[in-house]
C-alpha cells in the first residue's frame, strides 16, 4: 500500500508527531522516527543497530539535523553592500557567504526556543517501500528518502536537491550520535573520534564501538558538542524519562549551484563482529589522527560491505518487498486483498535472526519488546504460515524445541549469558498447536516425528506437574500460577501486587490444553507405527505416557470444562476457576490493590473465553459458542480490538497512560488489545457457518483496520488502545500478534467470498 500524507496531517507539531515510520533489517535492528522527522521516544533512531541479533541493540545515530543554507547574494556581487572594512579581495571567488538558514529537520526540546520546526516546510510524506519526505523552501525543493538493507546494520539516506534560485545553496546534515544501548541515555562526555579513510569513507569511534559511513558530501569536523534537552513527548506521556542527549562532532555538506540539481548521500554501517562489542571491547589509541590519512589499525571495518551509492539500497528495498508480496500470493492465493498484502509486509518486520540459536525468531513488538515464547507462538501462523514462509515457521519451531525444559517453552531467550525464563503456561501448548497447523498446511510427517518427543514431554509435564504451579488437576483441567507467579498473557506484576490475578484454572489455558490433546490424538493417528526406534519405547505413545489415550483424556477435559466454566444463566464462561495463593497484598479472587473487595474474579467478563471458540478443536456445543461470541461482541468488541474487561466492571480502567504503575494497572483491566480481535472474527465466522453474509459483515468491520494502518506506526498494527475510547494507539506501535491474527482473518475470508 502507498500511504500519502500532506500538510493537513501536521497543522502543528503535536499532530505531526502522532505517526511514525518503521524500517527493520531482519536482525532486530531498525530505523524509526516521526512522520515530520522528529524523535518522540528514546527508542527512536535513524540507526538502531543489532550488534547481536536480535536483542543486543545500540542507538548509534539518533537523528540527523538538516539545514538548508542560501547564499547571501550571487558570488559576483558578494562584496557589494559589505562593510567598507572588508576588501573585495578578502572574499575568494571560490567561497560562498551563506546568509539565510532554513532548518528542515524537526525536533522538540525542553526549551521551546530551541525547537527545530522543519515541518513548516514539509509538503508531503509518502511511505511505500521506504519513507520519503518532500520539502520546499524559498525556491529550493529537497526530497529525502531512507532505507535499510536486510541482514545488515546499514541505513542509506539520500537528499535530492533541486535549486531553482539564482544563488548557490548548501544542504548541511549533522548526525547526532549516541552509541548507547537501546533504552539508555548518553551519559558523561565520552570521546567520539572521526577518521577519514579516504575516497568518501569515514569512521566514527567511541566506547569500543565503530560506525563506518560513506558520503559524497564534504565532511567538516568540529569540536565535540553535547546536545542536551531533547524532549521525547511520547515518553513523557507514559511517565518515562522524557529528555535525551546526543553528541555532535561533524557535519556533511553539499553545495548546489544556482539553477542546478544535486544529491547528497549518506550510508551508515555498523558491523557487529568488528565493533568490539562485549568480550572483544577495543579502545582507540591516542595517536588516532583527526580526519587525517588512514592508518592500518584494529578498527578495520570491511568497507566492501558498503554499497557504492544509496540508490543500490533503495533498489534492494523495492525488490525485497516485491518478492515478499509475490511469495505470499504464490504460496497463498487467498492473499489478494490490498490490506492483506500490506500486512504481509508488516509481518516481515517482526521476523529476525537469533544469533544464540542460529535460527529464526519473531520479535513481539517495536519499539519495546524482544522475542517472547507466548507472543511468538500466537503470531507464528499468521506472520509465517499465512504469508507462505513455511521454512521460517519450521525454523522457529525447531528453535523453541531445542529449549524445551520440564515441558515448558521459554518466554524469554538467553541473552548475554543469562538463562532462559520459562514463566508461561500457554507457550508450550501453543507450540503443539503450531506443529499441528504447520502439518495441516504442509503435510510433513517427518517433521512431526522430529517434534514428537518434545510434544510428548510437554503433555507429560502438564499432567504430572512442572514449574510455576502448572499441573493437571484430578478433573483433567490445567491449573497454573502460584504465589506471585503470573503465567498467562495477563501477567502484570507490580512488586507484590498482582493487578490481574488469574491463579487456578484459566479459561484459555484449558482451551489450549484440550486443543493440544486433540491435536496430539490426530497427529499420533497419522504417524502411528512410524515413530523411529530412538523415540519408541520411551514416551512417544499416549498409552505409555498416561496409561490411556489422548482421546479419552480429552473427553474427560471436555466434561469438566463444561461443568466448571459454563454459566448457563449468564450465557458465557468463567474467566478462571480460582485456586489459592494469589500473592501478597491481594486477596483470593480479588483483582484490586491492597486486597480491597472486588467483583469475583472468576466471573469477570474478559476476552479470554473467545479462544474456547476459535481454536481448531473446541469443547462447547454450537448454541454455547454462539452465545459467547454474541456476548463478547456486546460487552467487549471495538473495531480496533477486544476490551480485556467489561466496562461495567468496577475494576475497569478506561485510559492507558501515565506513570508505569498506572499503565500496569490498566494494561489488562479494560485496555483494548488488537490481537484477540482475530480470534473473535474467526469465532464469528465459525458460528455463522462461514456464510457469505457473515464474511461480508466481517469484511465491512475490517475497514477500521485499513484506517489503523495509517495511524501510529504507518503500515503497522499497534499493541493496544484505550479501553473507553479506542481512537489512538498505545504501547508498542507495531505488534507481531496483532498483525498475525488479523492476517489469519483475511485468509479465512477469502475462502468464502469466491
């Protein structure tokens, strides 16, 4: 899709900073900033490099300050009108005296007098394969565009300058440097050094890191200056540190004669292996020449990795996204809708390499989140399988299989020598669903056999009990959570306070459990007698695990679920059948701070029950499913997602924002989440027999998604919205499971609209 914005979209700074762009490189690195070229978050950066994929990320180039300079008068007349003390010969013919300066960049500062107001000269912003800005000022047009290269921490910036005036102009781009870990601020006065490597190549070094760049402009070194007080408006709204700091030590200039055109290019590259990060930290010797001739040193960065021109990077970006679209359409003919194809582009931005495993992973969301087990398993089918990237899906499943411990999948992967975290009750069950869905789309019995020992380990652990209080009760249902452990997706914990305690038997965990039992039953039937000798005789067969088959246990679970969760008089399911031990400061069955009396948490109306209808295998009869879907629509539905709590509940929070504690208290207490909307639409289609009328209604309601793609992060779907009035995106401006789940809906719609 092509997203076009004009001056009506930024009548003032606040409006202009509502939307941002996002480019990613498949390593966890990214480039992101607002539509008007300003940074409104600590995590915005021209180049956020992933030194180790995907989560060791450094903010290298925070932004570019851009100034258009206009010659005071034509060269031949420069000396006229000057003070008498200045002799004509003192103004060299080759030297231009610049008078008026027009700032094209935008940035808000703590002191308003320092604000950069380039948005006043911004005519248009366009995003398709990459972002493009068009400025017009005093007869000069400047078109800026930037792109990232896949598989590299490389960003290319190009300025096309059309000077239609009778005087020379100069465009000066000044990089604001940080060289700090993502989310941190530049502290003290570290030494930033710049070296001329010749032929337009330069290198910046600081704190054991190296940044290589190529330009066709003139690089002018300056004394290091630390720029204080950048104001991050969106961090301020969320109660985060709202002030930023950068270092400036050079600028890049491009002169364009009167009535001429010119181009300024900048290409930045960070090479993780050569950067000296972590164990191989290097230091810069005192003899390093300041913009002097290049000397052989430990700072060598392979310059052949830098393209000769920025145009090469832009061509690659266009071709890459074209191939993504073609692959998706060839592998999945259902993806013919323009919005669905845009979501294919969006989904790609979450898929990344993971250095610690040598496989693929899915980043949960930008700009805040890393790759989490639960998010990956939920996003997997939509972001990989629907888009035709089955090999990527297999790689991700294999990666997680390697890290299965005690029947649990990691919620956070190891990073920097740390151990994985396994505090999730749903990721392992959803892993089984992922293998099942993979096999349904691309029958691969060999892969199922490969995953079989891991899947049976999961089923055995859930039956007999594993960490975090996860175990099967006598009724066949799964219990999860103990003390302060939060192991469902509603997992916020504030010290010893749990805003949304769900200890006991959560409804969606048991829906996943039943689905896993039926999926295992079906997969075992298909591969029975084909399990290899290495696995056979250990824990491969259902009978060898439980003493009975998956089908018998599934029937028991179904009966218990109907009895314990279904509330006939209300026409919907309990959110949780609670157990004890909900944590210090919170009474059992209470979801309010300090244990104040609250509506019974068991019967709070939440969106979690929708998965008891939408999973491949479900436990309810048709009438029950219809009543649930209609109740969810009545009490929780919005065009941008499902509320996490009924508005009539006394614990409902209608606004998400403010300090961390306020945000956390609202996170699952009414806040609208996009990703459950996918399950709702799939459940609705199912309960309406996938009729053309139902498909048409869903298609009509999905128009809001098209609008959402223009708001927040352009071309992306956000994590959350306010519960009361879901108009503007909150939280992560791009969320993997939001995109993946809506993609599944578009795929399903196409089946019934032929």
